[in-house]
C-alpha cells in the first residue's frame, strides 16, 4: 500500500526490478532488487526507468574509470553518500561517457532517480534539483529515443505536476515506458480529485478545467470522502466516492457524480490505446461505469482490462489437488501480481522462466493466469516437457499453426519461419523432465535451437518455461549458451496472506458462499508457515473439504450458503483435514477395492516425488486386476479428483503435492528403489529406440537386484538381454522371459558384438539349437582379439558341427599358438578326417613352431593314425618339437610308442626327458613302471618331479615305496610333487610320512602334504590340519586352509571361518576359496561381512566364492562389488553374478518364454 497526497490512497503493487546479468560485478552481486516501498507513484516511474541505467553506468565505470568492485558495492547502497558520489562522478565524466554508450537523456534520468532517492522531502520542502543537471541535456542536440521520457521527468521534477498531461500529449513515449502512461493517469486523477488540498492555484487546472462543476467538486472536498484503488494486474482504477449524509439525494451530488464519471472516462480513453497496442496481456480495453446503491455507498467504477468472454462456472469453486485449466479463469484468484509481472516481462522479452516449489501452482498460472490473457493475435501453445522437447514443440507448432514441412529435421527456427505472420507463445510445462530423462545430446540440441529463436529478430516466437525449483539449478550448465535463462527467470512463491484470502473468498463469492469471518481468520492463520507464506495446495485441500459439507443441490444452483466456524472445528481444523485427506479419500472405496486404489496411487509417483503418466494397460500388467473392476476404480478416483484422465487411457495424479504425500506415507525405501529402477529402464529404452544405445553398468545394478519386482514389457526384456550379453551381465533371467524364437533373433544379432563371456553365455543358451548359430559364430574367428578367436574355436569344438570344419582349418595357422591349439582341439572333437590330414601336412613344416603346434593338435585328436607320423618327428632337431611329440604320443596312449619314448628318457634335453616320463605315465602299461623309476635320480629336478606324477598313474601299490623314498628328495618341488602323488594314490600307509611333512622347511611342501592328507578322510589328519591354522608361518596356515576344504564336516567349516580373520591376506584367501567350494550356504553371511577387506585379491576371492555357492542372497552385495575401484574385483563380481544367474534360471529354460 502506497500512502501519499494525504487523504488520497493509491494502491499500487510493488514491482521489484531485476538487473540483467552483469559480468563485472563480483559473485553474488549480479542481481540487485530495488525495493519499491515508495511514498508516491512518481518515484516508481523514476526507478522503473533507472534500473537499466544503473547497470550500464556501473559497467562503463568499471571499463573506463577503473572503479573497483568494492567501490561499486558501496555505490549500490543508494544512500545519501551514494547520491553525492554518483552525481560527482557523472559531472566529471559525462562528456566522455556519453560518447561511450550512454546518452545525455539517460544520464539525466539516472541523476533524476538519484535525486529522488527519497522524494517526499523534496515535495515537503517545495525544493527542486539544481538546474545545472539539465545543462547536459541542452549541450547535446542529437537526443536518443529516450528523449520524451527524460523530458517528461525533467518537467515533473523542475516544473509542476500540472504540466505532465501537456508533456505526454506532446511526445510519444517508447515501449519500455508503457507503465508511465498508466502512472500519468493516476497522477492526473489523484491531483484532480484533491487539487485544493495541495494548495495549487486554480489557474493550474488547465488543461483539465472544463466546467464550473469540476471546480466546485474540488472545493467540496470536505463534503466527500473518496478512495482510489488501483489493480495493477488488470489495470483498473476504482474510485469510491462517499458524500456526507447531508448531500445524499441532492441535485448537486448527482451532477458531481455525472461530471466525475465523464472525467474519469476521459482519462482512461487517453491511455487505453497504448496498452492495447503494446501490452501482450490485453486483447481489448473497455471502460465501464457503474454506480452503486446511493443509500449505502455510491461507487463510480471504471475498469480497464482484458474483456474475457463469459463462460459457465465449473461445478465447484475450488480445484482440490487438480490444476486450473484455461476455462477455470473465472475462479482463479490470488495471483494478480505474478500475472502482471510475468505478462509485462514476456511482452518485452522472448523468454520467461517460471520456477517454484512443487505444487506452488506453475501449471495453473500458465493455463488460467497467462494463456487466457494474451492477445488473440498470438497463438498460445501449451505442452508438457518430455525427454525430447524439440520434437514435441515442433509437432505442436505444425499442428496448431497448420503448416507443412518438407524437411522433418528442420530446426525450431525453421519451423517458426513457416508460421509466416502468425505469432506464437510456447508454454513448456514441467521442464524438470528435460533434466531427468533427456540425454545430454538431446538437451544440447534443444538449448541451441531455443537460443536461435530467442536471439533472432526474424521471427516473433516467445517461450514461457515452468520448472521445479530443485531442478532450476540444472539450468546453470547452460549459462554460457543461453544467458537469458537466468536474466529471464522469475520465482513463483507461495501465497501471501492477502493472496490466500483472495484465493479463498474470490471463488466462493461466485458461488454465493460465505465464510464466517472468524473462520476465515482462523483458517489463514492455521496454514501460514514460518515464512509467513501459505502453500496453495493447503488452501485448496481445506476449502474443498469445507465445500463438501454444503448442500450439493444449493451449490449447483448457486443458492446462498454459509460455512461455519463450528464445521471447521468438527473436521479437526487445518491439521486434521490436511493430514487425513488421502486416507479419507480411500475410505470411500469398498474394502475389496481400497487396496487396489492404494496400489494404483503408488504407481502414479516417481522417485522424484512427482506425478507420472500411467496407462490402464500398465496397471493391468502390474496388478493383475480384472479390467472391469479397474475401470470402475479409475472412474471413482477421477471423480474424487485423485486422478485425472489424459488422452483416453492414460492417468496421472492431480497434483505433485499428492505424489509427495503418497511417497512420504506409503512408500518404503525398497519401493523408491524399484521406482528408480523402472525410470532407469524407461530412460535406457528411450535411448535404445532413438540412438540404439545399450544399457551400461551403472544402470544395471539396481535393475538386476529388483528384476523380479519390476513389471516391464517384452521390448524392455529384450533390451536388457542385449545389454547383458554385450557387457557380460547376468543374462539368463531376461532370456527366459522372452519367447525362444525372439531370443534366437537377438543372439544372432548380438553374436558379433559380445566378448568371451558373452560368447560362452550365447552357446549355453542355444544348447541343443547351437547348430543354428554356427555360421554366425565362425565369423568371430576373424576377430582381432586372440582371446575371442580362442574362445570361438573352443565353442565350435563343443558344438561339434561339421559346418565349422572349413573355417577352423582355414585358421589353423593362426599367429597365436593358443588359438591354433584351440582350433586343433576343436577339430579333434569334431572328428573330421580333414583335420587330421591338415595337421599331418603341417608336421613337416619348415617352421618349428608350426611343427610343434601340429604335434600338439594331433595329440589332442587322439587318432591312432597319427602314431607313425609322430614317431617320425620324435627325432626332430628342435627340442620343443620333440617335447610336444612326446606329450602327444602319451595323450594318444598307444603302446607302439613305448620303446621310442623309453629311448627319449636319455635325451640330452631335460624338457624332453620330462615329457617322456609324463608320456610313459599316461601310457599306464606295466612296462612303463620300471622305465619311470629309472629316472627317479635324474639330475634335473623337473624330471624327478615328473617321475612322481607319473608314478601316481601307473604303479598303484608298487609306486608307494619309491614315492616314500623320493619324499626326502633334496629339491622342495620334487617333495611337493611326491606329496601330491601320495595323496592321489590314497594309500593310508602314506599318512604318517605326510604328517611328518607338515613340518617341512618349505611351505609349499607343507601345503602339498596338507592337501594330500585332506583326501584320506582319516581322523588322524584333522587335528594337525586344525592346528596348522594357528601356525606362526602364514604359509602353513594357508596350506591348512586349503586342505580343510577336502575334510568337510562342521569342525573344518568352523576352522575355515576362523581363517577369515587371519592377518595374512593369503590365508584369508585360502579360507575363502575353501568355503566357496564346500557348498555350505551358512558361509554366505560371513563372506559378505568380509567384502570390505583391504586387500583386493581377497575381495575378488570372496566374489568368486559367493558365485560358487550360488546363494541369491549374495546378489545385492555382488552388485555393490561392481563399483569396486579395482578391476579384478569388478570382473570377479560379474563372473559370480553370472554363475548365480545361470544356476537360478537355466533350469527354467524348458519353459522358455512361457
């Protein structure tokens, strides 16, 4: 409320003026608000113009005068020192500054604003600014476009108020000062009504003086009281005149009313044209006169505002949790200030960003506040933001402007150019979806195209964007691309007490409803927050509930009704109504349908606590509900205004506030995680449809964790299967939920993209149908990665399909020996004679490496036809070839090789002698025993080690004594091999010697002895092994842990659990590995508890052990392990997850896709 001119009350809304972005200001200082607590409207006009001048002035000071930031902050104080400082600076530098961007007129406006920092003392003292300020104006003949404004201010400040109308008639004021005309009207009107009080001579009445009755009216101020109320939203002035009782019904009073009415109408006629032509918020300006009941309070009420066509009122005065639609304008109250502010901004700018808390009314403001009030020549286009706003905006423009485009890839600017002379204002609501769902590429595209439209002058397209406050900061990432985003941003706050009262009383009056005065006061008090603001949702919930207590028939006919204070108290007051409204709404459903309604409401929220669209098909798929019952429940929920129907079969909550309440009251942490999971799937699916992007690891974890709790369509299952195969995720669960034939299609598409693990999974999934993918699999033999080629050969050998032979043969000379070996093995498994012939040919190759690979491959083929060719190469000059031939002969196992191998026991190369011993052991005939024993004293320890291994295969009881004798060999590797051989023999006579070796000087011998003892299952071995876990040497503890795995039983299990806390990581690892192989699910919890071990090798072992156990309870912990900082742990966790997935779901493949 602005009070001035003594008894004249001018009610002018305070407009905070926001500076555009100012890069020279220090951080936090680029936005200054001028508080308009003025004592008259003139200062408002000065401040309105000077807001931009301050900015330009300070910018020039920084650039040319090197004024520091600190000085500038000091100047922004706008106190008396500030006025003096700025004035002195202006006086000094104005000759230069006018050459650098500020006109003389602008400098004068700035000086005027400084002088009238507090204008009331100027009027009170009847003083004026010094004349030297205006010398600057006279020194420049070429004025800027702001000349009329500057001259008008000059005349008001230095001349008289009475001169203002003449100045306004003489000059056409620019677009930026439209409000000044309105203020001029106020000044003239208020001055005219109270001329006598100011003591202004009557001769100053010209150019207003018309008749003696006008002058008489001004002299009758003691006979009248009056009030001038200004509505700055609808640009209305209500002049309320109340004559003293002695004037009621007199001729003089009637004449005065008539003359005043004519004068007021004339004043409005002077300004309405400029508003209609320049201000987007007005379609038509009308001046209406209304005289109230003379016996009470005569009122003359001219109004200047948009004429809205009459529409029937909605069924109820309040919207409850729903937003206001365009046809709800008549009942939309409480946002006049914001409507005026936002319409004023978008009238002079191409972009307006409205941000505010969820539920504060951004959608309602757009639909019922702004759209109905824009000019009819402008096409309003309202859209809800999606994950691709560019496409949605273009589609809406094409549809509503009825244009056609040849280029489907046209930019927004190109689309707007096709609208020709049509003007569009695009309202983009719920812009937070832009950040939640859109990929960066899509976001960048929209911002760039929006920037083109905002910055160009070729099209008149304006954008109004609504976004939640908590997402508004996300716009900061586009500050450089589109700085207008911030300079055009306005916050929509909650309601003030006055606005809340308007939003309550305004709609109720239209329905002839009255509130008890004490009720209205109590209601507003109860819902006022600590910030002294009121949430619009609380107003709607309370008032809607109170209206529900009224007679429905009387409400429909708009008969007078009253809401009592007693009713409010009986309902529990504000707290009772707000806290119970959701449960109270559900109580209206029958018992069998209430839980369905609750589950439906839970589906309607997102993890961001906002509403989301859900189709009836989604609900049917998730809740498995009868379609007829669902239809009935949805209709009831729409009727109760919990849901609204969107485009036929889609539904959403009526308010984000309702979504927040549902989240807080009903949703558990798991529910929220599942919602996040569903949203991730939706985003990933959209990425797949638009860009063919597969899902990556960060999104996968929670999705797999809640795989059995989510309800998704087959296409989403297919995407998850593709992603799992591509990135080595567990894939079986997704596969069994897809029809078998679709799985085959996906596999054939993905087989060229997957890695080693993916290939393994694919072959497992195809199982008996593997022959269908042989052709696709053979192509991977060309892969540059040797691991892929090796795995491909291995899998082709497993499939054993003759179609693969030619491809395998063509790659038999692979540069990587491991690949060549794998190909040889595969060909051997397939058993085609062509493979044998191919190796036979290569056995005489000049390259010894090829000869070696061929010999190894022929040994893997195990074809007896290879004996003679291999025997021929047993004398090869290359040691490596002779060794490979010996091993191959042993693998084939034909006795014809005995004598030649026996001769090789005396080969000059120890590696060949070692191979000969191993080969003779593989032959396993009686004659081989003596030959093997003969090498037990070979000078090379590797040969002696081979002897121990071979004896375990050929001698059985005969081998015991030689092995016991070798148990004292000087080389620890030999003793280790002997201990292992004794364990393989399993003869209990070896237990005592092995127990002695638990004290061997070398730890690997003790480890081998412990492992050997564990296989006997003899009670005598348990106690030493358990004691070994407490040995001071970590190697002994590790060996004991490895050995206890084979012992089994509760004692061994408990001892291994003890090993999890060992100080040495190797002992912990051995205990973990043993527990994983024992297969006891009781080990899962202790293993999981150690997942935070400081050693990455231990963490990887835990993952492997959990995979071996196969307990689904370990899945969540393994998913967390995927985020480990060490790659080996990540790989182990993925491998474990695949193992559990395979164990859980592979057996379900017999019901594939059913």
